[in-house]
């Protein structure tokens, strides 16, 4: 055996030869890091920077050459020792198709700011909506969401464009709609984010906040393909660090003693952990099935999905079931297709705000108290005074559910008269049946609450949208000239109607203990209803010109007319121009290192009719009555309750964008950079006016403010495949500076809460009193004087907060408030990375935010001590024995140390978060070959598991959903946090 092995080794050594050579592109450029593999083996080499390689192989073997962006080539060795290879470009990779609205372009020909998102990056996360999955993936796109079941994230593209709504326009398969919680993210085929005015101008008056275009999956030619997936997750709620009964009693008694008040008769036998009672482990289930296939002239795709989310807070839940059918067919010059989606979603809304109540309720209050109406504990006068609410009682006695059944889709047809001319008709339809129910049972949930009867409020609403589009597209090449012209007309009609009813004193089923919730029970009926209608007519045109793949030009014009405006202001024109210069295709450009270099510039104008249907008309209340005449008879009357503004006109965004696209190392390393200036004029907003004007129907809308954003975006991405190992990494950077140029209406500033919005400054700046340490002695108090010798804070005592007398008048008033910080981050970043090897894959996503100052609403309650709530565990307040602290003395009933309008509760909102990390494994074909399964995959992932921050609240990545969200964007007052989520999934294909 040894002898024969020597013979075999000698024979093998004789057959082995060394092959060298160079790998280049069709233009002669070297291709570095190309893969050279011996066919049928795992042995290989990689070309160096000059494209050269060296490999040992048998003379009768075959070499396989491959590189990203090029077609794979096989060459038999045939005893040759030198093999040079020219790889052809793979057009499908380099000329990626991008949907840009009413058409598509090759990615390399884009002149506007458009970002592509891989749908699998969203689908691998456990998210309720598409917006949640976009976070950290796209430059210039800021997403803030939360973990409440059914919660929809706020999306902001390139800063604040107006003062009402920041969410972008969604276009799904050509239908202008919403991608909210009733849309199944598993159906996505591609996502494009149109960020600048030139890219979004084709959508005119609805594109001021940016556009997100979604194309759903279609069938492909081949046999029936079945894909199944299931994912299960559990979520963990973050916790506050709060005091237990013993520590709470110590400081509560101290606060009463310092105020000279008799102590509460605290129930020391009770030690309730309200977080344990209210928070729980949440569960999420996501099951998806799809069927697809096609032939030479037709295709189909069908899917079904169930998504369920049992929340981490008692009494919260969300369920969605959805179905989709996409199909198309072609016969000669005629094509037709449809996209139809049906969904039903139901949300058990969160009652009250238990995120706040778990620290408003003190540990000395029991969960249950039979002496209270309904049997829940919520404090007693002199024993446990609190303004808090028992979340368990509120979830039991006050329940709200929202259910939505939606049908949406479109039917399209095309006539391709000649290869370069086609007509397309698109009819889109969407209808939604909304059902709202509120049930108020008998029982109390807070101290000193009046005894209210049982009650149910219910409403039924229906929305309907019809869209008619006609477009004609001309596309033809004339030598080096490539021209595309699009003209079209669209008409959209929206209707929403609602009826509602209320009943009180509902009877109870004595057998089950449940109330009869139908509206034919109870008494004191109240009924009503309304209908809103709006229509939008548009004309559009686009010219695309490409000369020799070097000079690119794009022009768009759209004219919109809306019924929301008065006759003289219905129409608005929204043009844009953009150009690109591909320097890398110039004859004078000689570089093997730089594969692609393109400069872009654009200017465009977009509009917004971001108002309700009838804002340009007067609102009249016709339910009034008036007494007239000597007999004092009662007559019906009507009165105008909201002032009208017939001069309302389109809000207009003017945006300039300059960009650079750079690809090096055979496009393995790509850089995209953009600088933009966006100015929104005639911003539609309702600023408060005096009620003495007779206006009590809401603030009338006017074209008032001007808002400006300047920003810089940078994305650097690298991807490479070496033999069986491939990896990718990208980092994106966004910096946006916001400024309110003017408020309009003769105003210079607007104060809401603790914020100041002033002309020339960013929106919603922090406007508060400034603290200056603690008084350590009475002498310090007496010596704290203004320039005239007046004692500024004569009522203070040692241990109290010292506030700055900014205006020097010798007293602390609202006039001493100053702008001290900004809620806007200086920059935000995202880091994405992934790798694959032999069926195993790994990916992760980090996000970061720096420079924002935020208001901690949690600390503004638990650190104040002037009323009764729980306190932060481990605090060290000022006492004569403990003067070396920054925490003031605690005292009941005094607002001196508990003012919420000071900088005491402002904190850094900086954070770095591991948003997603996931591992996957694809079972090898050798395992599956006899099972009938073509693909099987296992996944394990986690979200939000690492957060690096100094913020003392639950989550620095919070979303403010209040009425003044635009102005108080940095206020964290019970915002639902993002949750730690752990997921396991399986996927099968047949």
C-alpha cells in the first residue's frame, strides 16, 4: 500500500502545473479580487490589485472565473500554463432597474436622490409596519417607532418640511395609499425611497414629504413554487428603577416633615411592584405562505399572512390577517394585470398610559381593595394620596378596540403599439371599513373619581378611494441618443363617511356578568354622522435624455388641482430639472481604480395640500337655539364657529440637491454623497387665535410659516465574494439642520409647553429656566442678589434649587426663561454588515444619534416630591448631613424644587443601539434532495438588545405622539419604548 501510494503521489505531481494569468473587463481594465476556482473543488485563488493570479491545478481540469458585476466564465486548462480572461459585464447586476413613478430607470442613469432598500433587510426583522424596518438602512430617513401592539412609526425624510405631518407618500403597485399596520411586509419585492424634489416631482402636490414606492412580488416563469415561513418572537419590556415600600416611606415622610405637614398613614404591610403587575412578556407570531408560477405570457402570485402580537402591557393586543393575489398576462401587443390585497386588522388599544401610571402609583397601594367601587386599589385620602391610575382597573373598566377591514388594489392594461410606444391605463381602488368600540364598565380606577354609569361609544366608518390614470410612454434610441417621454393624466376621488352612537346604563347579563354592548340596549342615546369628500385632478409629463451614457437630463412637470382649495387657488404647478454627468465614461478619464464616477444636480418644486377637506370654507353650528320676542319663544339658530380662509393656497417646497456617485474596485466599494437645501414656503398651519374673535371651532388654517432644511448625506458600502465566503458592510451618515425662517401672520415666536419656536431658529427649541446648583446655607440665599441689591429668591431655604435671574429684575419669573438646547440631533448614523459562508449567514444593524437634548418626563414626576408618586431608587437628596449632592431637598406641597419648566429634566438623547442581529442557516442540497424541499432555512435573531446611552428614561429612541408632536418632538412623556425582541424562524420552499 505504501509503495502504490508513492506511485500515485508521483503521478499526481507530474500532472500538477502552475497557471498564471490576468483577469480583465471587456474594456481592458484589470479586475482585482476576482475569484479563480478549480471546477468541482473548493480550491482556488483571488486576483491581486492588478488582476493577476497564480494557481496550481491538474492539466485536465477547468478553471472558473467570477467577480461581482460580471458573468461567470469557465475555461479548460488543457495543459496551458498561461490563461488570460476577459469577463463580460453582467447587465442584470450593473443595470439594476429602479421604479421611479409611472415608469422605471436603470440605477446608473438616476439623476435624483433615490435610495434602494433590499426587501429582505426589512423582512428578516420582526416589525409591524414597513416604516419600522427602514430604520438605519437609508440616509436621510429618520424613523421613530415603539413597541405598542399595532403602533405605527413616524417617518421623516430629510428633516421637517412643514408643521403638521412628516410622513411620506406611499405608492404600492401604482396605487397611492398607505403602508400602515394592515400591510404585509412579506409581500414586498422592491422598495425605492425618493428623497429629493426631482425624483419625487412626478407625484407633485403629494410628494413634499418624500415618496416611498413599493412593488409587491410577482410570479416568474416556471413550475409552481410554494414558500412557507413561520417566525415566533417574545418581547421584554424595559423597567424603571423604583423604590419599594421601605425606601419610599423614608423619603415620603421626609417630604411631609420638611413641609411641616402631618405624615400619611402609610400601609407598610403592602409592597406592590406595579411594573410586575402591569408589564409582562409579549409574544409575536408571523406566519406566511405564498404560491407563484408562470409561463411565457402569464404569471401569478398569491400569499396569505397571519400576524399576531400579544403586548407587553396588560390589555394590549394586535392581530392581522391578509391575502394578496397578483397576476398578469400578455397577448400580442396587449397586456393586462391586477394586484389585489385584502386585510383585516384588530387592535386592543392601550387604556390610559400605564407607562406613566406604574410610577405614579406608590408601592403602599394594593392592587385590589374590595372597599372601592369595582374592587381595585388606587389609594385613600391621608393614607396614599396620588393622582395615579390603577392600570389593571383601567384595562378592565375602560376598553377600546379598533378593527379595520381593507380592500385595495389596481387593474392595469397596456397596449404596446410598437416597441418604442406604449399606452397604459391604471384603475386603483381602495376601501376600508372601520369599526371603533369603547366600553366603559362600572367601577373606579383613581382616587376621588365620580361614580359614572356604564357606557358604550361606537362608530362605523368607510373610506373609499378611486384612482384613474392614463399614461403614454415613448422610449427610443437614436444612435448615441436615448430619449424617453412620458405624458399622463390622473384623477383621484376620496370619500369618508361615518356614523356613531352612544348609550349609557347598559344592562348586565346576570349569568355571565358581561354587559350587553349593542346599541339597542341602555338609555340616553346620542347619534350622529358626517361625510367628507375630496378630489384631485393632475396632468404630468417627464422627459429623460441620455447621450452616450455620459450626459443625463431629466425634466418633470406636474399640474395638480384640488377641491380642498377655493376656486381661485385650486391649481398648482410643480416642475423639476435634474442632470447627471458620468465622468467615468469620458474618453479622457483613465483609471483602473475608479469604475464609476457620476455627478448629479437637481432643482424641483413640490407641493402639499396638507389640510382637511373644507378648511377654505366657514364652519357653522346649526344646533343652536335663541329666545326672542315678548313671549320669549325658542327659535333654532346657527352661528359660525370657525373662521374661514378663502385664500388658502398650495404649500410649496423648493429643493436643490447636488450629489456624487463613486464606484471603485470594480464597484465593490461604492460611495454616494448628497447635499441639499429644502425650503418650504406658505406652510399651512393653524396658529392659535383669541377666543374673543368668536372662533371656537379650532385654529383656522393659513399659509403662514417658512421652513428651511439644509443637510448632508453620505453612504459608503462594500461587498465582496471570495470563494465560498462573501461579506458586505455599509455605513450611512445624515446631518440635517432645521430652521424656521418665519412664522408669518405678524408673529415672531410661538411657545408650546417648554419649547420656543422663533424665527431664524430650529423648531421646538428648549425654552426653560436655568438651574445654578443648590443653596447650601441661608447666607447664600441672602447674598443671591441682582445688580440693585434685591434678594432674588427670599423664600428659598438651604437645599433648594438656585435659578438664574436672566433679566436681572430680582425675581424668578417666566421672563427668565431662555433657549438652552435643541431637540434635533446633530447627526444620525447607521451601520449594516453581513457575511455568508457555506450555508451560514450573519447580519447586523446598528443605529446612532448624537446631539439631541430631550426632556425626561419620567424624572419630572419621580424627582419632584411635591405630590405623591413613587421615586427613583437610590436617590440622595440634600440634607444638612448630606450637602454634597445635586439632588435638592425633598418637600411636599412646594413647587420650588419641582418646576417642570427648568433645565433640570433635560438630558442628552445620545445613543448607540444594536437594532438587529441575526443568524441564518440554509440546509445543504444533499440533505434536501430526497425530501421534495428545494430550500430550507433556520433563523435566530434579536432586536434592541444593546443600547449605549446616558439617558435615564426607558428608551432614548422614543417617539412623541402627542398633539404638539412637531413642536415637542423631544418630550418623552410616557412614550412606549422599543422592546428587546428575540425571534426564531423557519422557511421552506417547494
